[in-house]
C-alpha cells in the first residue's frame, strides 16, 4: 500500500493506522518524536509520514533501544521528512552498535547469572573466591563483575 505523504491525518487515524493508542501518539509528540500542525479549529493534523516514524519507534523500542536514543537519532533529521535510504542506514548502523553492546551484556548476564556478579553482598558461596574481602565494593556500587567493559 502506497502512503500519500501529502494527506493530513487526525490523531485517531494515526492511532488506528499505526496500531498505537491515541495517548501514545500524544506521548510521542510531547517527546518531539513526531510533530503535528493545528487546523483553524485547533485540531491536530499529522502528515502521513508519521506512520513511518511510529513504525521506526515501535521497532526500535521492541529491540530495547531507549527512547532517548530514538529521539537523538530522529532529531538529526528535519521533522516530518521522509527519511532517505542513507539516513536510515546511518540510524540503523548507530543502533546496531548499541544493540551489539546490549547483546554482549545480556549474554554475559545469562552466562554468569548463577555466579557472583560482584555486587559486594558476600552472600553467595562464590563471593569469597571472586570478590575476597569485598575488593569490588571499594571500586563503586553495582554489579562490578557484570558491568565490566
């Protein structure tokens, strides 16, 4: 189905066609991810290109990309513009780096979940072996072994 990029949509139409609630459309707009204009009667109208933006946002969020990263990526381009293939490639390349890092962290978490993660709690039998005298606790808060680079 070809999208008419010149047609203005109501918030209800955007919600129905994108598969997100009206409140989500408003939320995305409040965060600057999408933009609308106002009619003379002060009703919101969205260019149909926001359907593509919402699809990008939904896909990015489903992969665990934080909303701030999505904002930063979309903010590099003029609002309501049709993204070119080069712009999409730039955005997806940036997200691949972030996703690769997250995949490494999640793999480490999965593989080490049954062992000490260096939280300094000294409650697991591995802790005296992996964190004697709570040396990791002196290096800062959090799961020091898990959060290592």
